[in-house]
C-alpha cells in the first residue's frame, strides 16, 4: 500500500524490483526446455541493460506500473515497450510478445493472474491519459495506481466492470453455451455484465432469463476472478439451479449461437481434453471447455465433483 501512496519509496522499490514486458499490450513469453511457455520476470538491471543496448533513455524504466509483490516481497512492475523495436527486444530478451488470449492457453494457471493484471493496468493508463471532464492530460503517480487531472482536481483509479458468470444445473445436467466468436467446439458457462445498480443475484437471474429463457430457482456464490477481456472485469462466479420440469432452453438475442444441456459424462470427457484439443484439426465439433485458468473451468469442475459425490 505504501508503494502506491509514496512516489519516492516506489521509485526506490523499482530500482531493486522485477519487471514484466509488454509490446502493444502483448506480454513477452519465453519457451521452456520442455517445449512449453513461461512468463519471464526480469530484474530491473536486466531491463536497464536492454535499454542501454538499444540506445534508449534509462528514464523509460520509470514508466513501469506497479503490479504487485512477489512471495519474497520484491515489488513487481509491468512495462509497455511499444516504442522499442519489437524484434530487437524479443532477441535481447529471448522471448516472443504473444497475444494475451493465446498466452492464456500457453501459460500455467498460476502465471495467469499476474500477466492479466499487468495488461489491464497498462491498458487502463493508455485509455485514461486525458480527463473526461476537462479534456486536459492526466498525470500518473509513480506506482501508476491513479491518475490526476490538476485542472479539475479529479482523481481516476483503475476500474473493473462486474460480470456474473453462472453454471446452471437441472440436478442431472449442466447448461453450457457458445458465442459465435468462441473457438470451434468450445462451450462455456453463461455470463453477463451487471447493469448499473443491480445486485449479483439480480444480474444472474436476468442474464439466465435473457440468454436462455430459464427461471433460476436457487443460486450460490462460488468464487471470483479478474478477467482482462474486453477491458477489465471482475467475474463473480456462481452455481444456479432450475427446476428439472422447466429446463426447456429458449435461445434469445444474437449473443449465443448455441446452448445445450450436457451430462456428467460429457463434461468429464471435456475436462480431460486439452484446451483447445490437439486433435481438433479437421474434426467436426469436438466439445471442449475453457482452460483451467478461466473461472468457467473451475465452475464446471466443481459441478462435476458435486455430481460425483451425490
Ligand atoms: N473467465 C471466464 O471463464 C469467462 C467465461 C465466459 C465469459 N467471460 C467474460 O465475461 C464477459 C461478459 O460476458 P458476455 O459477453 O456474455 O456479457 P453480456 O451477456 O452482458 O453481453 C455482452 C454485451 O453487453 C454489453 N455491455 C454492457 N456493459 C458492458 C461493459 N461494461 N463492457 C462491455 N460490454 C458491456 C455490450 O453490448 C456487450 O456486447 C466477457 O468479457 C467474457 O469474455 C469470461
Ligand atoms: Mg452473455
């Protein structure tokens, strides 16, 4: 917290901190010896060395934004290097700037929260460099935890839009749906943004009614997750039930391409597949679910475990 409030302290923490690199909001990933990918976290001295080799001003490092703190209490920052030549940075850092949606599938689940938080903060700075009341430029603090318009006195803080994601069950099966933009064969839980003033339960009931025409009987909170797409959301994940006698799906609106009830066996098979399945090429509609780093996966897993117990 002190690092957010105290510019000088934050500046000093940066000198001994670590940095994640992004190019146009795509994080830098490195190949591992086992053919997978990892998220490299660089010492600031390494990034300074890279800037020097590229003939860039050492001041660039001060535009880093504080993302968090490691287990060993080292401050962690993220840095947008869009002004540097992408290939040159990739070569010097032995990595590849990778679209975040792809990185989601490539990284370990434990690496995902940090990389998404970094991108969300960098994106927020890029889209809040002017005051929406005066049109004048805003100034960030050293941590990048706020921006101030000195003309209007307004302080802006990074924001998230609340979204409810809900796995609906009729006791025997669970309901999964797909949007046209989803990768082929992937089905996920229903989701929707909270309207202004709504409670989580009100959003949940409305979204289920709007998207699949079902009336929720009961609902229960599960967990939450920050989600970087399309801007920054706080996903509030819930389980819900509908009465088995009223489980007729009625797709409405253009948002969903399909919604179906899936049996426990179908869901178990999908959970065991890679996300996305490697054998998908050429095959029609292999059913699969979002990767374990997505909270939808966690809801589906919890539902399957619950079904196995009962
Ligand atoms: N983490 C996961 O496992 C997971 C799974 C499913 C969906 N999601 C995410 O949940 C979010 C919401 O799902 P959805 O697309 O079905 O929502 P939705 O059903 O509310 O429909 C999206 C539409 O809502 C409108 N909207 C209202 N408020 C908005 C806001 N603050 N930002 C953007 N659009 C807004 C837009 O017209 C948009 O097209 C998406 O970002 C999606 O990526 C995450
Ligand atoms: Mg939706």
